[in-house]
């Protein structure tokens, strides 16, 4: 695990409790703990490893997944990947989801209380 050391975020002012990490999120998620808010904006943790991302949510945590409008993709494999993510989110019993048909297509999910 390496601390991020490039880009604006690495050099900007941020609270001391914010830590920048540069790594493959799928390798980090199992050990990072849980979160009240997760924004899945990369292929890792969204197109692959989605279950790890959902598992990282606190009870009542919020998951924001963008780029869910399959029509914005020319590649058939990418359209299939997006369709799969949409299906997984909409059928996951741990989440209550809502779709926002704006921008690149957004799905927001809230994790149900743990154990329900």
C-alpha cells in the first residue's frame, strides 16, 4: 500500500484523518474497514469486485455508482459489463437502490441494516 504522492489532492489541504492511497482497490477493500459513503467510479470495485464494494458499506451506508447508462458505450463488452453491474445492484438483497437518469446514469444504493 503506497501513499499517494502526485496530483492536486496529494498537495492540497485536507483533514488529518484523510489518507490518500494509491493501489488496486480490490486488493485493499477487505482490510480498509467499512464506510458510510462509497463512490464507485473506477472499473475495479464496480465492473469487478462489486461484492467487495458492497461489503465495505456500513449499515445504512450509501453507495454511488456512476456511468450506468449503457448507451454511452460503443464497445459491446463494456455495455455487457454495465448491464451486469446494474442487474447485480438491483437484485442485491442488502441494498435499496434508486436510479437517476441524469448525467452518465447514476445508481444510488443504501445498505440495509446488517442482518436484515
